[in-house]
């Protein structure tokens, strides 16, 4: 699987919305971090500095930290602060959490929407979450983490993280893969 890894965080969060929420735009925060010497600090320390010294909300502290690291060449899009390659996906489906979970754990049902994929479940909480080793038909591997959130109307919010990917190309390919496959899952569960 190959292709571009996706968009930088600075393309996802506009300078104007960042300024409205934090008082500075991207360039303003990059200047603050440069003056502090952020390139010499790990991700967690950068985020903590923004939270503790600049009263920045945790979500924005993480976003600005990632944006800074991407801008300064400390990490690429789809790369974690530890150097691992990861992607994620989400979808709301018209089924209860237990039914969604079985779409991942029941091999026959999984084959209907995720053909050729093997999941070796490591841990799980029925109807809530699971962690599994992932292997697709091409032998591509990784680790899959699934979170299920029941909604008041009987639907379920599915969130997944696909970690330990090979490179930026795999991040982009699996981002598209999961968007398409979660759509197929939603259609399948709506039929049943």
C-alpha cells in the first residue's frame, strides 16, 4: 500500500480558528516554541509546556505540538511521537455495540465486510473495546484498537486505530481502506 500520508495538522486547523481559540496563529505559536527551544524536547514536554506555561487547552496543546513537530521535520504526517506509523477511522452505525463487536470477532461475519483479514484478539471488553493483531490478505500487519460508544438512539460510534504500520504510504492507504470498509460495515449492519 502506498501514497501520500495525508494532510498536516496545520492544514486541518486553520490559522484563524487557532488564533480565536488560543490567542495566536500557527506562526505565532511556532515562534514561541522556537524561542523556548522546543526542537530539543520530546512531544510530551512540548505539550506540557503549552498547557502549563501558556494555559492552552489540552486538545490544542496536542495539536500545536504535532503541528510544530511536522513543520520542523521532527515527524511526518501519520507518524507518532515515538516514530511509529498510525492511522485511524470512525463511523456511526445503526446497530448496538454487541453486534458491532461481533462483526470484528466472528470470522464468518467479518469475512462479509472485511474479506481476507485475520484478527488475533489480544484483549477486549465485550461491547466496548478490543485490541488485536491485524493481518490482511497481502500479509500487511499491524495492531488494531477498536472503541465502541453506544448512542442514545441505539446506534454505535465505532472508532478504530491502526498502529504499527510500515511507513507513510501505508498510513495513507489504510486511511482510505478504513473509510471504505467502515462504510461497508455500516451498510451490512443496517441490512441485518
